[in-house]
């Protein structure tokens, strides 16, 4: 699959997810994994 890395499509999608999943709450679930991508997990305990 070809992906134009000059666009910010992924960043916009992740921002929208964070707005729904993380912003309203103190406990965050969506985390950035540098060099890999993103992960949805409970890192609270």
C-alpha cells in the first residue's frame, strides 16, 4: 500500500480518537509508541 507521508491523516484520526477516549477522563488509554505507532491499553496499574 502506498502512503503519502506528507499528509497528516493519521494524526487527525488519532486526535479525534483522543478527544473521545482520553480528553474527558483523567485515566488515558491511547498511547503513542515512538517508531511504531499507537496502542490502546490500560497503563494505570
